[in-house]
C-alpha cells in the first residue's frame, strides 16, 4: 500500500518497521513530528520527550547499550546541545542499533542559524545517511539500524526542512520483530576513561576504513548513466532539484551514504564524465573531500552556500536559464510577519516590559521571541536555548563592575527553562548577581505546536505524570525573591517589575497563564476557567489615540478614515489587555 | 507521460490550507499520479503567510514550485495572492477568494492594505474571483471556506473526473463530511 507521507512521518514508520523500541527527542522545527508520529506505536516503542537534546541522546545511548534498537531526534541546533555524548559515543560504539536524526533548516524557516550538520559525522567519526524523499526516509532508517549494528557505530541521519515537511509516496512494510540483545558489562568498551579511550580511538579509525569500503559497495550510493557530458554528484533534496533541472540530460552519482564518502565510486564517476558538478545545499561538505582527493569538480564557485537551494537557483547558476515571470509592482504588498496570537498571555507581559527604561532584555527561543517585534519591541538579544539567563548574567556583571545604570531582564519560556535555563539560573545565584529572570509559564511547549513537557502533567504517550513546581525549583536553587503573577493583569505585572527592579538580589517573576491555543486539561479548567468573552469598542468614546494598538493584538484594527479602533469578533478572545490600556475606557466586555 | 502540473495554495496561518491540500493530494494519489506536496510549519503559522505546494504527474522530482511555474494560484487571502503572483506561469490561472486579512503593519496603521488587489491580479492573469467566505457562511459553517476554494480549484484545473465526494468521505472527520461535500460542490458551481 502506498501512502503520501512527510519525511517525518516516514521516519516514524521506519522506526516501527526497523524494530526500534526506544525513541527520545526534544521538539524543534523541522524535527518535531518524528516523535509525535512514533508515539502512537505504544505497544512496540517507548517514546519520550526529553527535557533537552543532550538528555534525549544520552537516554537513547543507554537504551542501545542495554541492548535495544534506539533513536533520538532533534533539530540541527539541538545536536550542538547533544554534541558532548555524541563525540564519546562515537568512540565506544553500540550494542543495539542507534540512529541520531538531525533535522537541518536551510533557509532558516524557523531557526536562528543554518548550520550544516553533515560536518558532525566527520567530526564525531560516525556513519551518515541522507534521504532525498519520504520513501528513502523510511527505508534508510532500517538501513541505518543494520549499519549501526554491523559496523558498531551510531548513524547520523541528516534530513532538511524540505525532506521533513514534504509529502511524497511511500510503500509501507512490516515490523521486523527482533530479540533484544543481552546487556553485557564491558568496561573496555563503555567506560571511556583515558586508558580505554586511547585504544577505542585506534579501533575507531579502523572502523572508518571498513565503513568507507561499505560506502563504495552499497547500493545506497548509485550511478544513473545518461549523457556523460555532464556528471552530477548530489545527495538529499539537492539530488531531487538536480533531477528537476537536468532530467536525463546528465548522469548522476546519487549519494545516500555520505560519510565516509565512497571515494572509489566518485573517482570512477569523475573519470567517465566530461564536466563534474557537485550540487549541495549549504556547505561544500562533499566538494571539499572530492577536491582534497585531487579530483576536479565545480561546486560552490557557482552554487550558493547560503540559504535554501531550489531548482531555479541551480538552473540559473549552472545553465544560466531563467523562466519568464509576470512583472508587477510588489512594493504595495505589506509584510505579514508572524505575531503573538490574539489573547496570547505574553502580550500583557511584553506591553509592561516595553515601558521600562535602562534595561537590557535578553530573550530566548520560543513564541515569546515575537515580543521583540513591532509594536512591542521588548527584546535585545536571542542566541540559543537557555542563553537569556546566562548571557544576562554576564552582561549584568559587566554593567555592575563599570557602574552603568542598567538592569538585565531575562525572558524565557517554561519548556526552555527546563531545557537549559535551570543551569543558567544556578549561575546567577551562585555568582551573586542581581538579574531579573522572567519565566513565562504558558503551561505547554508553544512554538512547536503544543508538546507536553515536565511542567504539563502528561507524557508524550499520554500518561499522567508529576508536574514540576517551578517556584519550589527556583527556591531550591537559592532564589529568595519569587513572584507568580497573571500576565493578563497589567497592574499586577507592573507591580512585579517595580518590585524586582527595587531589589539588589536575583529575583524570578513567573507569569502563569495557558497558551491561548492550548486545549485545556481538567486542571487548566479548574485553575483558569474556559471562556473569557469578547471585548468591544464604544466608537463614541474612542479618541483614536491608538494606545491599544501598541499592544500588537491582531484582533484590533485602527481605521484611519474615522480615526477609531475596531475589534474583530472572530479574533478576540476577551483577554482584556486592550481594555486595561485604554485611557478613556472606550473598551468594555460585550454584555457588561 | 503525464506532464507535471503545479498547484500553489497561498493564505494566512489558520485558514485551512492544510486540510484543503490533504484532500487534494489524496484525490490525486487515488487517480494514480505521482504527487509531492510541500508546506512550511513552525514560526510561520503564528499569523504569518503560508503556502502549500502540490505537484503531480507521472514522475515528480522537486517538491517545490519556482517562480513562473505554477499552473494555478489559489489565493485564500487576496493580498497573499498578489505576493506570490510571480510564481504563476505567464498563461497560468488564478482563483482568488474575495477575502482580506490585514497583517500587523496594516492593523497598526504603518502600512495600508493595498487598494484593488483583485483588480491588480486580474490585470496580469486569467482570474476567477469567488466569495468563498460568503458561500461558507450561507452553508452555516465559515470554516468550510477552504473546501469551497478546493471545489473551485478542482473545476479550474479540470480535475472533476475524480470522485471527490468519496475522497472527502475518506479524509475528513465523520461529522464534517456532509457539510464539506456541500461546500465542495458550491465551489465547483462557482466556477464557470
């Protein structure tokens, strides 16, 4: 049976068919749906959200050493977090087969950088596979598990946004039920102390030689012979783009196993074709190695190394061909940036925060990053998960040393705080800083589409579980000044900032209100209620001052003709932030 | 060899482009085509522009549609149609929903919603305008606007041979089947 699946759905199916029994991940676009689609295989696979990617990979490593087939999935920057176990596990090797999925984001659709994680395979000395569609995404998970067990290596499985989120046809197969391998204590393999690791490194280099032999033999790397004037080496989505542009007018060496590279096959291909192109998205990972082997090819001198690739870019770069397009004045089209939803609990928080002077607002990764956009404009920085608190700490120390009148306010979400914020807050307390940490607890992992986390009370597979008590956790770290507030109540919010700014010790403000898009649990309903009603504007009273517009709520529109504000009923959820900021009380609740 | 056709759906996060493209691609797969479909998730969903790209034929390689390549541009929101008009083939068709959603720069008064958007699209391409929101409201469920547009798309692309009622029965939740079939047929009739 053939089904149309995204690459992420296909990987999940591949995990099922490959006999994987343990899978862990931290959500991150474009990887999130992999674990969400593994979760329904409750009987066969233990699937878990980990608090961060390092924990996800380490728990998958534990599962492998215990003898099970295992998988960890994450977005490209998540592998940076998981790099520590990755490099040493490269030395030890595996027991049960193990796959680490890296979902890279060329073009940065939803990421802070576009790093090319293929380099991790070379750096950590592990095997790598790169699927180019959903069928391969499924089949290569099975291949990855076999390679992992045969060659005693973790397999890095490199996907990109277009592979993860494009749907293509997949032929489904059956699950291979295998017996769990037995766990055998083996200090010479799994106890990476210096005396052991020195030997492991020597063995690893030999392993890589064997893997290169495999790379030259496997049908995962194959020739497609057509006209030999042009030869193209490509992998992943770049292969599909190359086929789109050149069709059967060129020959191909299609690479699916891309570390170690099949240098013999590459030499053979290069000898047969007149002009050799290496078409890669982002970095010249393959090209550099081919050139280092003394083989001539054309790559990044023509194909851009920044941004997402597409067939048009390749056609222009290599054939100087461009399709005719409709010409028109595009300047009249207004931007449509993403924005905090109507009723978002972050809105009241940012509206009050934006009024503060002499503050540096260190932001983090999540929906609340949108608090930095116009018209709220309440953010100074964003680097990576957890950095709001620790960067803020460093900055505050410097401001204090040089007697600058600046206070740091760090803004971080609940899930991001659990991810890597806790360590950072330890730093603030331990090193006697006075930053203000704001944990925006919206009771869910928001931006990636509502995943459970240690604060929500449920696991990925729907089991009720313990709920982290954030105020108690923060107190245990050593923070003495803690306030929990309702961010939709602006006077409460304002008082909290006044209070925190008056202190010369670390403080934590926890805003507690669920994401407006969250499906409320029974506990949410008990604590927050369900329906809040609608707001409306009395046009007689509205003076057109536009203060409410400065909240950036997409339910409000300023009508330039009549100089009045209108509230869209289909958008408003009655959060009352606009009602509180109106200086002439022109906004009220419908029916009140 | 069936030539590859390119359908580009454009709109704003939350307008239901994903369900429309799900039904569309299920129908195309059932008809025996190779199909690839691409969407962007994540940050863009928070009130930003969304596009769904569907390509079908005997063999499809790239899942994405380039500039000047779409056979049809289906605009769930009018200004989004003008934004992506350069993706249409010179002789391509446009189905545009007579529906406007102002973006944040417009709501805050920094920009204006462009005047006569639909007229501007018409000047450049063969365009069919449809009041999908009005039709959906008359049916009693404003959310079926997406399936009204799907009906219009199917008619405009000459895909009405496929048994779409059957496809809808198999792809949407049971309680929404009847209303969606009605909405789909209204969309078909809206295109002359």
